[in-house]
C-alpha cells in the first residue's frame, strides 16, 4: 500500500462482528471500572467524573493527533468514554437528583444535538466519513454522549422499571437483535442502525457490569470490581490481538457495515 492509500484510510476500525463484541466488553469494563473508582475507592461520582473526563480528553487528543489507525489507542478512547459515561450519568442521576428518566432525556437531546450539528456541518454522520480531525471531534463527542446515555438507560431499566440486571441485559440484547435483523432483512439506513446499535451496547454493558459486581441481595454476583475489570480488560486485549481489524475504508469506498 502506498503512502497516499495509507493516508486515505479511516482512523477507526472496520465495523464487523468482532467490533461489536469488543465494544460490549469495553462498555462492561467501563461500568465495573467506573464503579471501582467512584464506589470501591470512595472518590464519589463528581471526583471520578473529573478524573475520567481528563483521561478521555488526553486519549482523544492522542487519537486525533495520530496519523493512522492504532487499535489499542482507539479502544483506549472507547474505554475512556464508557468509564466517564458511567460516573457522569451516576452523578447527574443520583448526586444531582435528576433521576434516570430525566437524565436519559437530557442526554438523548444532547446526543441528537451533536449529531445534528455534525450533519449540518459535514453533510453526513456516517462513520465512513471519519477521516479528518474535525469529523473525529464530532464522532468522539457523539460517542461520549451515547455512552453516558446508555449508562442512564441501563440503570433506568434495571432499577426504576424493576427488571433487574439479568432481565435488563436481555431486553437490550433483544434490542440489538432487532437492529441486526433490520440490517440483514431491510434497507433501513445503515447509519441509523449503526448509532442505534452503538447506543444499545452501552446499557447492555452497564447491566452486565452491574450484574457482575453488585451484591447478591441486589441481584448481582458480588464479584470484585477490580477483578471483573481486569478480566474484561484481558478479554479486550485478547480480542484485539487475536482478531485484528483494519481501519475502515476511505469515505465513499463502501457503505458502513453494521
């Protein structure tokens, strides 16, 4: 591949089944790691949010500054968004007293606003267009809000609606199955399906993470948050190494696979 071809490649991975598996592991890790810092270390949601937002800012600057796709850097930013999303959602829902329904509604509006401004500025919100610093900023902003929204949705489903963590996870898994069916059986916009799946993987990870580390009398398995986080991180690393995915193609070469 010549230098021009390398430069034309996107800096995000090709969206395949492996992408979604690693994404779910990352979102589950975000829940356990976020809770480990805010709860197990007793730093609280506000302080933890500041820490994780700082990590996210540093990681996303490194990602945008990179000249090509680096899988570990990309997934590090994803994990940073999901840990920050966990503590930010918990802070707004619990510490500020907005509640899960209110927090989810506000975050949904913010996500739509980012996507709208992105579309108005660039003419598309497809991940196939993520090949410039400006578009990457929109991309990571949308991801941060989608991860935070997903946390609030997961808690809302598991706690407020009384589904519990296992049944809550099944609900979101069923939602992903519907998105997958729409991809294979219909001509629904691939961009719409991508963002729908991206949002749904976060509450799925949130409920799975809570199921792993919450006390048994609260419907969890009472596993150590640090142990669960270490195992999930190891699974992510194994997935990246064993099933490496190339960067997505240059905008316009192909439609996004969802």
